[in-house]
C-alpha cells in the first residue's frame, strides 16, 4: 500500500530540476542546499543519490519503510 504523498524517483529528480530552475542556476541552488555544484550535477545526472540536505532544499524528505513477506518453503 502506497502512502498518499509517496512519490517515485523520477518525481524526485523533477522536483530537484524545478528547484534549480527556480533558484536561477545550479550554482545558486547548490549554495542554497549547502552542497557543491559538482555534487548537484552528479545527482542531476543520476550518478549520485540525493542527500537529505539536498532533498530538504528541494522541498522533499526521505522516508524509509520496512515491509515483510512470506517466504515459501522456508526452513524453520
């Protein structure tokens, strides 16, 4: 079951791109987010994962959930 405000990875990158456009440049947004322009570029090109600091600057937060599954033929 998905939470009503859960978003997909593509939406995360879209939000970061919109935040960069709103800031006027990658340099400006990187400064606002407290990350280096090189790191921001790596995130925008999918080479690195966004940090919590970068997500917060883009108006997002990381939420980690745990789920459990039945395992067929488990040796118990």
